[in-house]
C-alpha cells in the first residue's frame, strides 16, 4: 500500500486539503492509500489518520507563535523522527503552514523523501527571502494563484498552478434569499425573519483573533443599528470551531446587556451560507476574505495583532494591502482598516458606504466574477494527480 504523509496546520488548510484526499480515491494508483499526519475534521472524514492535534499549529503572528513554540517544536521533532523511520511515506504533502511545513520538508527531502507543498507562502507580499529555503525544501510547489508560477520559474523551482478549491465549490451566482431561508431553518426562526439588512460578521478562526478583533466588531453593531434607523438589521456570525463558541457567546451577551434590541445570531459552521446571505460583510483578514469575494460580497476587512507583531510584519511587508481580494485585484477594491484604524466608528462608516452605494457594489461584483473565473480549476484533482505522479516516480526509483 502507498503512503502519503500530510500536515495541515489550521482550519483553512483542513478545508483546502479535504478535496485532495477525496480525489485521491478516484485515481487508480492511489485508490488504496494510507494517509496520516496532522489535519482537522474535514481531512479525517476523508480518511486521514491525524496523529497529532491540529490546534497545536493554529497560531498567527510572532508573539502568539512564541508562546506556543515549545509545543510546536516538540510536534515537529516527533513528526520528523516518525516520518524518517517507521512512518516513512512515499511522498509528503505540506498544506500551507509554511513556518512549520518548510522545516519538516527540508528534513524529509534530505532524507530522500519527495516533498510537495500545496499553497505557496506569500513571498510576493513579504519575507521574499524564504524562496531560498523553499528551493531546498520543496520538490514541487502547487500554487493556488496564477501569478505565482512566474516567481517560482524564475527561481528554478518546479511549480504547477492548480487553482483555488473554493472557486469550484462556490457557485458563480449566489442566491441570498435561499441562504436566508436556510439560516432561518437552522436557527428555528420564522420565515422571512432575515428580511431587512443582513450583516455577516466573521471575526476569525483563532482564539487570538477573537480576543483582539471580535470585541471591536461587536462594538460596531450598535453604531450600525443607530445609523440604519427604521431598518431591521441582523448580525450573523459563523462560529469557525467549537472552542470559539464560548468567547463569542460572552461577547454577544455583553453586547446585548448594553443594547438589548440588537439582533445577533451565532451559528456553528455554515460560513458559506452566512456569506451568501449577506448584504455586506465585516471580516477579519484571512482566507475567509477570498470566500466572501467568491460569493461576490462587498466587505470591510479588518485586523488587529499585538503591537510587536505589527511592527515586525510592517518592516517585512512589500504590498500596501493584506486582504486577498485586494492582492488578487492589485488594488484596493475593498477597504482595509487595520490596527488603530480598526475602530467601531470607522468600521461602521465603511460598511455604510457599501450599503449606500449600489452602483459601487455592482461594479465590485463584476470584478469578483472575473476573479472567480480565473481561480476556477479542478483543484483537488490537480493536486491529487501531482501526489499520484510523485508516488509512481518514487516507487519506480526504488523498483517497487
């Protein structure tokens, strides 16, 4: 039986990798494949044996990573030791999480194990010097954005454009009314309960994000209600993981104590449905901003990190924007309010700007439709084919 080791370090990686594992079952040479490593519930549902908890790796920013560093280093040491001995795979697939995966890939490649990396680090945005380490660690980079291929070809690194899986999963035309009805059913609300203005609020998938940016998002809600007087305003928040429900419930209850008339709904998962239902989105920077763009939604991107993390990132950054929609469009098509600019008043003003300008929203939707078409590829299958090709090459080299 062939063996694939893979590591996804956070929920977005789990989302990206699950279709790959599903597609591997459809390819004859990998239809019976032992898959193990680190991953979340979606990957496990597709057959991954997760030997270590993904939550250990789910951190963002320098300050946060330092706190978690002993656990991360311990996991990496154990993983490398296992994969270079009794758990030696035919190929290793690192899914995103470059700070962790590149170190693993470097050690495994030195041990003669082929390495693929799915999702290029953002070398086009910051820390461009990482491409030297990538060249040593990665046999083939699997890129989700088309402009990345030229960067790797110039550096002499084999790369393949596989598109972004979300572009295939999300339909070209959203149906907000249908999404609202679905949410009403899930939340056991009356039909038409979400008539009015729906503001989807996505404060992130990590505990650190909930701690830093979610309070500001909740403080923005009463301002929006006051400025949309006479309208029924609903705030819907998808809870990314079960462990985030409690801190979000606490923030919701505090907001309702001050403003009992606020209509705030927490819903487990269902991020796509929540985005599809939205009239406008308030969102933390990350993969979810691309989801919102593929659902053709006007949005306001915001983020806060500890001061030291912000200073380090500022010094190593190359682009004037952090949100994926802006990066892919090459300009500020949606506003970004970061750090001190992420105030409730400024966030509310930016959200109202979208709600009050339907012509501007229509132009944004057209721009996002073009982006969607560019990113639409059979991503899971293309990545699975790269894995299968590498396994075949590995076995032919060893005469298996």
